């Protein structure tokens, strides 16, 4: 005689309580008759058509999956939503959360693929919500739930990528620029795509447009933060402006963020004659590795880029300007040379 195995969760920890057998793991109950059938050895042959009522099983699975979801138990949530998907392929909830919780548990090396997997499932998830939920209140609640989770997972993956990148030693950090950009940009695309899908599938619903705006704004914020690392800054600025225009279609009061497509050091370039000379490289590295990491440094950078182009246009060719600023910059650069990471 074999052990009783719970058909729902696979546990063999069943105890008899108040005349029924109860799984200690998932709390599913079995009658004595059901338990006896589960203990029969060998294979039972059945002829004809057998109709099975799996509604109780499905309800139990949903209870366990949602309990794991609320407890932020990513491993169990993914497991039980996967079981629900087998029983009910039309479940938007299972379709989304299987992917979501697998992405939640990803390692640093898999951030990009995790974000892409979330992005790829959104069309199916929103389509299922639209096609299977006829009650408008329930439909709105489902869309809101997905929107919150998409915002959370995108921010979590981007923040994890940023924290990892910023903890890399300055001397070798430049080797990981592209990896950092790829990781964060995959999450940015998830936000952009989610907003686009909401706009196309639920265009007549105000709440969907409002959620699309939130997603686009979050994407723009992260996109703008990466601008200093892009090679083709103009193309990325144009992409940001596409979503700025989308937002303004619904919210005319929205103010476009300050997007800088220049990474040059205007005054230093004018003084030393080349954007790629060693002195300018040291100053650029100091800006990216030190100044940009503090709020006061970012304020200085913003002011510098607002003022320096005009200063160079007015005085850049005057001898006194070059003499005074070269003395100042030479002293600054000499002090910065003690940081070897700025020279490489």
C-alpha cells in the first residue's frame, strides 16, 4: 500500500482529522473514500468518458497562490500560478504572475531577460482581461493590479541594475556601461510598451489612459537618467520626446524634463582645443564618476551646461579668457590626477 499523496501540492504529509484526511501543507481535505482510492496500488483502467469537476481544486490553487503572492513568496507563487495555468489557460492572473514572480527572483545577470519576459507577456495578459472580464469594475481592478505590479517590477529591476553598476570599482566601471544600459533599457521598454497597450486596448477608458501616462513618465525618467551613457544621444532624445508628446495628448500641463544630449565640457574643450585630449577626459570622468552621484554635483552640472555654451560663444576666442581659465583648469586637473581611475 502506498502513501497518500496530495493531488494538489504533491505533499505526503496528510493526517486524519475529524473524519477526513487533511494535507498539512495546503490544507486540502479528502474523504476516507477518496483517500482509499489514492492508496490503491497499480494502474486503474477506465473506459468511456470521464467528466472531472476541478473547480474545488482550482479554487484551492488560487487560495494558495494568492496567499504566497501576498506573502511575497516568489518561488511558491510562481509554482502555484503555473499549476493554475495548466488547469485554466485563460487565467489572466496566472498568465501574468507566473512570469512576474519568476522575474522577481532573477539574479543580476538575468535582469535584462527578466524584464523582456515581463514585456512579452503583457499583450496576452491585457488581452485576456479585456476578453474574459465583462464586469467593468472588475476589469478596471484587474488592469490596475497589473499596472501596479509592472511599475514595481520595472523599478525593482532598474534599481537593482543601478545599484550593482554603482558598486563596481570606478577603475573598471566603464567596462560595464553597456551591460547597465541594456538591463535598465529592457525595463524602460516594458514601461513604454505597457502604456502603449493600455492606450490601444482600452482607449475609451479614462483610467487606462491615466495608467498609461504614469507608465510613460516612469519610462522617461529612467531613460533620461541613462542619457550620459548613450552613444547616440540624439536618437534617444527623439525617442523620449515621442512619449512626451503622447503624455501631452492627455495632459497638456505636463512639462518635458530637461534632456541633455551633450556630454562635452565646453570651456575645457575651448581651452585645450580638443574634446578627446587627456585634460578634458579627466574632467569628463570626474563629472561622470563623482559629480553626477551627488545632488549638489548634479545641480552644478545643470548650471554648467546652461551657462557654459553662451560663455564660450562670447569669450572663447579672447586671449584673456583662455589664459585665466587655463590656469584655473590646470590646477584642478593636477589635483584630480591623484585619482587613477580618472586618467584611464
